[in-house]
């Protein structure tokens, strides 16, 4: 079993920055991929960023050059640094991990609101 607890998020003005954190506990030795997704009201859930065990990253096109995903394997944490935030980035953000057994575990979600 793997448990994820998120922190960060909140209200920020357009152009501002936020950092999301996700602490992973449990059977962390079986985690392969770590990632962030988001879901805005009335929209499908989008995959925002992923980071593999070897550090390779992928990003949703609309967040490239603005967001950065990172992981601290020693502390079993994954982060999402979000810069130059736009109103379209408003959503509930979820961290999740995929294990070597291809099982997914999700965080509780955190609201990010970008508004003036």
C-alpha cells in the first residue's frame, strides 16, 4: 500500500507562483512513475506532468516552460513548481504514483485558484 498526502495550493493572482508538494509513504520502494494531474470544473482530468524514476519528465503543452516537476527520492516526495500562473490553470490538482505492479495511488487533491 502507498499513501499520498498533498500540501500547498490556494489562491494566487495571475502571473504568480505556487508550489505543490506530495509526501508518499508506505511501500515506496515499488514506485516507478510520479505525476501531477488536474481537473477543472466541467472538464476532463488532464495529465500535467510526470517524472520517471530516472528523472525524465514530460509536460502538458500548455504548462511547458512554466511548470516544473521534481522528486526527492530520499524523502519520498514529489513537487510541482508553478510559475506565471494563468486563470486557465485553476483546477483541483492531484498527485499520483504508479507502482512497478502498475497500480495507481492518488493524493487527496488540492485547489489552485488563479484570479485577480
